[in-house]
């Protein structure tokens, strides 16, 4: 890598989409942000936003047949801005990979052996890892000379002790099929934990944090000294908090009951628990803004759904308080956590005995900056820290290739 190579292209490849950001790691500047969606459809859409010089967003709709064509289109848009994939300033491409299994606990330089191992993990993330692999293969074909780095959603949680990571099932069966709790949203939890420490003005090594990543998918983590010691998602992203369309924690015997009594097949139950449950299953909406509007209007179904959502949040806050023994801050992040003041207020309400209090005026402020929403006298800080998974991926990628 040349000394002038300080840029990282971050790729998040989905089954029919590619999200991307180009960042300059000298100062964290975003040089471009974009999205290609509906890949393979007749009316694919590319949206590209240069981030400097007042340039306007560019958008076009056309058929983009596959991920190779999508990445070539992205490269073309970057080249129009003079920051193409052939630029000597491009240090590496960082790829989001959802599942790293037990093998990967840090950003990893991709070679054929690493790619083969990511493929071997497909059964653990059949909806995500295949798309991530497609993005990696395509990018490697376009720039075979450029370092490509995999950053895993599960990596931050790999520090969990065995008593938190293991399920209480037969160990032979568990080991044979790699069944354990892996956790997800790790890049978000890592970034937010570090930024929360900066907000509090203390080294991460001194802090115990409960981080609540609340979006359409939602997860909690207990972070001691900058290391994850427990998290709410498990083998898959289905376990844990109530989410937009996922049930979160549920008696596993519900699956057997639905099979025996309702005659439902495995795929049908999978779809029910992952796509037709959570807030959507409870009240027909998975947008927290709409749910809060309905709650304000006295809607009974939305009120119950919100109550169940908050009840689960409180349970995890209390559980992780017990796991950590001492808590310095509870940190909210992601779309709901950052923007839904009523969620934050309700989740903390009644927890004064644990030192947790929210200041109504501070909590009502909307801002894109990390901030405290607890009063100055609070024993435990309550904070809002906007997440930035792309920056975390770029940071991990650049640290590896610049070493």
C-alpha cells in the first residue's frame, strides 16, 4: 500500500442490493455514499451522493442484472467524481459479513481460504452470508490487486465467556453443529461503546455499559471494559428483544406446538417468527413512529405492542445490570434508540432504584451528536450515541492494512 493510500470503500452486499461508502481515514471524511437496489429486476435503482463540493445526488433507474454490474456502476459513479476504484489513494475494500462463526473474531484479510471458511458458515446465516460472499467475489474480480477485508457482525461478541455463549444442550450435538450464541450488530456495539466512552471522558477499560441497538432489528449488549460479556441475539438474530418483525425470546416448544397442533412446516414457522412477529405481529405495524402515533390516539393493539416491547427492554437492562454488577451508562443507538424519545423514557421509567433517570427536556432534544439525556445528578448516565457501522468497518479495515 502506498503512503498516500488512505481511502477505504465499504461495501454491504445484500441479496438484491449493495450499499456503499467511500471514506478518507485521515479525517473520517465521507467522499461518497450510495445504494444500488432491486438488483436483477427490470427497474433497478442507483442513488449516488458525492459528499463534498456541494455536488448534488445522482439517481438513475435501469436494469442492473447482477452484483458485478452493480459494482461496475458504482465504480463508474465514483470515477465521475475523480475517486474511482483505480485511484492510488484507495487502500482497501472493507466488506460487511454478517456471520463469522467461532472462527473469526477480528477484521480479516480475505484470501481464498478465508472466503472458503465464510462459505462454510452459510448454514448459520443463509439469508446474509451468500450475499456478502457475492459482493466479495465481485469486488475481488474488479480489483484483484487490492486488499479486501471482512468485518464480521459477530466479532465483537466473540469475547463472551463460555457461560454466556453456551446453550444448555448436549455439548456433543452443540459442538458438532457449531450451536452457540454468537450475537449480531457487533460493529454497531463496538463503535457505540467506544464513542460512549469518549462522551463520558473516560477510557473504555474503566467502563461498564449496557448498549441498546434499537432499530427494526434490535439487540442489547453488556460491555465490561470495552469487551462484550453478554448479548441478546444468539445463534441467529431471532433471539432477544422484541423487534420490528421478529419475536425475540420465545419458548422453543412453541415451534413443536405449531408443528403438531397447527400443522405448520419448518419454513412456515421460520417465516412466522422472523417476518410476521414482533411489533408487526402484535399490531400490524413495525414502524415505531406509527406505533407511537397510534398509542397517542388510544389504539389498544398498538398500546399492548408498545408495552410488550418496553417490558422486554426493561428485563434486559435489569439482567445486564446483574451480569455487570456495576453500570456506568445505558446507551441507546440505531433508528429507534436515537430518535424515539418516548421509547427511551419508558425503558428507563421506574428504574431510579438502579440509579437510572431520564431528564425530560434533555431527552426531547433531537440531535445527530452523542449526548447525555440523564440529569447531572444521576448515578448512572443515560446516553444517546448515533451509530456508524460503516465508519467502524472502515476503521477496522484500515487498521489492518495500514499495520
